[in-house]
C-alpha cells in the first residue's frame, strides 16, 4: 500500500497533529478511506465527534454523513449502551469497532476524548490488534414458528413481571436440571463482566470461546433443586431450555437489555453464534487494566 509523506503547516486546526506526530503523518492516496463516526445525542459526545471528524478529515479520511457499509472503521462515541445499540442497529457488521467513552462505566470503550491524537497516530501506524467478539445466538420456538435472536453480552430467559419460572435445562442433549427461580443468563465472554457479573457469575477472558450459564435467584429446597452457581459451556454445545407447560406464556427473552415477548414458547436453544464482530484494541493489556479500574 503506497503512502505519501504529508507535512502539516502549523495553524490552529492541525497544530495538535504537528506536535503529537512530530510534524509528519502518513496520508493515503486513496480518497475513499471512509470512517463511520457513531455518537450519542449528548453534549460531550457531540463535541468529541466534531473534533474527531475535523482531525480525520484534515489527514484525508472521509467521514460518512450516514452509516456506510463500505467504511474501514466504526468509531462509537458514548458509553457501553451506545456501543451495543450501534452493533445491533447496523446488524453486526464486519467493520471493526473502536470506542471512545463519554458515558459512565465504558467497559467496551477503550479511549477517552483526551486521547484522540494518540488514537489517530496509533491507527495510522497500525499499532493495534483486531479482536473477535463472540456472540450468543438463541432460537426461540413457539407452537407456530421459530425466531432467531443474537446478543453481544447476554441473552436472558426470565419470568414476566418477576414471576418464578420452571425450566428444563439440557446441555449437548444431556438433561441437567429442572431450574426454578427468576431465570437464567446465558452470557458471552465479553458479557461476563455485565449482567452476569452482577448476578454472581464468573469473569471470563474475552478471547475464550465459551458460554456461561448463570442462575438468577435459584430456588433450593426439598421441592426444588437447581444449580446455584454458574456453569461454563463449551463453544460447540447447545443449551436447550424447555419451559414448563404452565410457563409457556410467562417467559421474557431479554437480549442485551432489550425485552422480547412471544406467545406459547416451547423451547429455546442457545449456542455460541457462528457470527462475530471485530473490535480494534490498542493496548494488549487493556482488559486487565479495565477490570481493575472499573471493579476494584
């Protein structure tokens, strides 16, 4: 890939690049290097998006006015919710994502608004890796049809209006238990630090190809016996959940915080999806640093 050397004039717009990048940046000859900037409708996100757009356009990138599926990078500005919405809204694209945190927790968002120049320098010099983010897939079958849902963090099966539900659970066609309680969380490695963590599940390194099944308030008594801790499930195993007949219309399916209801659910099959999304990572140790920063 051929590059020209482009030296900035020192003026108000480009001076930050001059100081950050030593006065020289790599400018691509192709005018079709497109980047999507996706951001929340709040003051900090808008300010950050405008600054980033100005900086990227100054070195030859085209910022798509609307989402462009031919772009080379998705930059998502906001919190974790903004990241999840962007991936769902644009149907799990193959274009890598990188996040700039203007929200609260920001577990997905590696960058801060103060580090725009450092990010641009790293991106131009290809000082990053692309991580695969594994997804969880559910096939929800009713008495009349089946529906597919995909989650980034987790898919939760729970009772409507906090109703106690009873679920027959099998893994890889091996019957495991009759679960009784509030529900089950089926989380990805990335989602292990989300709802799963709050429910007492384990933290899993994001590149491990597994699912985790975590019970929500399981009932353990002489009448009902359920697992009280999470279970790690191999990536090629299917978790099959059959609600008790009386619970067929009492089931709520929650995908990354979005609720779905269906009548007469008779079976839910969950597995690690064949589809993945890509995330650009600048720091190979970011997961452990982020874990300590956000939770300890």
